[in-house]
């Protein structure tokens, strides 16, 4: 696992900053702003009449410039000038910010520290500034642009700067994947070697990745047995059980960048377990084929459609459905078994911005990426097959009933479902594709 104290090559960060500076300058000029004021954010109070706060998640606009997990900071970006950081120093003896994971950014910015919020208000350039931050903070600190439409257009253009990753960002995603891989390996072994509860597995993952819960990019999904049919299962069981299957969707952060990885494992014997193992193997094969198909110039929505056809073939080959792949897709049988989108853009947010400006079609409402795949994008590919009662019941009582093998579905229900998810960097040709996850976790699932 990479040490968090180990800074990346400084030249990568310097190059990232200059790309960002040029991009901001272009957007500011285009929309008539003199500068941008990028706020890091403020912690959110957990409940009224209390002095407890949720751990701060830095605003992605700020994290795009530097990995400093500190509240109350502002970065001023202006054409022709070094970005100027106003770094709030906590003078409170109750609380303190975390140690910065890296200080490699210090030499590249003009840094001023302050302890007094009034100072910040005096220092910040108000007229003609594009303010970026979370809405609550902007409401108290910022100088709202009377032209809200202009501001929205500018923010959309800044979001575009996050779609194609710089080499520095790719390196952060590489390290985030390596960090997550250590957790996946630990949990796979723990699952194979004993009856752990979901909570045990979650805690082992945190330990192996050296992450506290709020540091993970999203709440780990740790689903034993039928819990995998709950797509976002985070209400961990606390008692060890006898489940034969495990779906683990868990990531890691590195300097603000997210990994998002899912693996599905099976152990033990039995006729249904054999079919489920074959299902994992089939999803593994089709997931790898879809990863290979994620090439520049293709629309991600086509890849999603192809995933449905592949899943239709697999379901028929395993005897789970009786219909052809085409009929299973047309009659929404594959949608009941694979109801989520094939994947999404990845970066400073697990579901990163600017990739679903075109709304997905009505028959794939949850797809988060609807644009052309382009070099430099970071995308996940995460097909799955699940036995979700709420989606299967309407088929059982509808015109599609004869298309499904209900006794087999019932036998498979205790396994919950399969998902296999990797993080890709799109290259300029088929050779350029990088599967960051397989570089560190070669197997997508199977026998634990
Ligand atoms: N872990 C959330 C997702 O895969 O999108
Ligand atoms: Mn994902
Ligand atoms: Mn995931």
C-alpha cells in the first residue's frame, strides 16, 4: 500500500496546476468574471442544539486544486497570478483539523494563514468574483452573483475540467485503487476462512486500508448472502452467519481521489452454489469484455445496452431464463435482474460530474454516463445480476412469468447477487486502456 506521506512526483502536480489554471482562466474570461474564490467548506452540524459536527468532506472544487482537508479555507484564482490560499488555522482547543496527507502543493501557491473569520471576509475579492463552495457556506460568506444563470453556466464549464483526468489525477486514482485492493484482499481471506459478520468484514477493510469510516469515498457495501440483493446494503449484520456469498463494494481515497471497486465471492458446496459460481464466472467474463469495449469514440449508453444483451445470453445459458437475450431485453427481464446503470465517471466524487448532461433513456433511468467515451476519462464498468424480490414479483404475476425459471431463482435468492466493478482510464486506442483495478486485483470474483 502506498504511504500517504509519500508525495507524488511534484512535476505531475505542477503540470496539473497549470492545466487547471489555464482552464479556469478560460472559463472566467468567457463568462466575464475577474477571479474565482474557491471555498473548502464548513462542517455540518449533526443536529440542532448540539455541538457535534459531521466530518468535513472538502468541496470538490477546492479538492481539485489541492488535497487540504481543512475547513474555512479559500483559494483565490486569477488570471496571470499564482493561486492564493487563505488557510484557516484552527485556534480552538476542542477541535483540530487532520494532518495534511501531503504538503507538496505548498511551494506552488501563495499561502497566507489566518485565524479570524473577519480577516477572511476582508481579504476576499468581492466584486466580479465567481464563488464556488457548498451552498450553505456561500449563503453566509459569499457575494451571490445576481446573474444566477451566468454562474450556473460557468460552473458547468468548470465541471468539464474534471472529466478528462490529468496525469496527476490518474496517479491519484492508481494509488486509491492500490489502497482499496489491500482491503479487498483482507476481506476475501476473512470471508474464506471463517464466519464473520458484515460488521467484522467492514472493520477489517478499514484496518487493511488504514481508513476511518468517513475517509472512505462512500459507505462500504458489505453484503453477505441475500443482503447483496439490497444494492446499497450498509446496515451491517453484527452476528456471524453461514452465508456462502459475499458482495463487497468498497473503495479508498488518495489525495481526494476515489477508487470504487466491487468483488463477489462464493464458498462451500451445493447445486445452487454451483450455479451461483457459474454466474460469477459469467459476469466476470462479460465484465472484462465490456471493459475492453470502453473505447474512445463509443457512446457509453451503447455499452450499457450491450451489457443487457450479454446478461441476457448468460441468464439463458445458465437456465435462469428461458427466453433469448433479445427477448429478455425487450421484455425488461434483464432490467429486473440488472436494474442499475453500467457505470459512471470517477474522480473527486465517486459519481463524478458532467457525464450525464444528456438524460438517459427512460428504459435505463439510472445510467449516470450518457456521453461519448473520450481519452483521459476515468469510468467504472460494473455489471451485475441480482435476485431482488421487489423487481421479480411483478414479473411472476405478469406476462413475462413463463420466461423465467422460478424454482432456480428461488434457489439462488439466498446468494443475493453478483457485481464486479473496475475503474478504467480511457486511452487513445484499444491499447491505451488502463484497468487500474485489475492492475492490483486481477480477479473479479469466484471461489473465495
Ligand atoms: N459504490 C457506488 C457505485 O458503485 O456506484
Ligand atoms: Mn460505481
Ligand atoms: Mn461501487
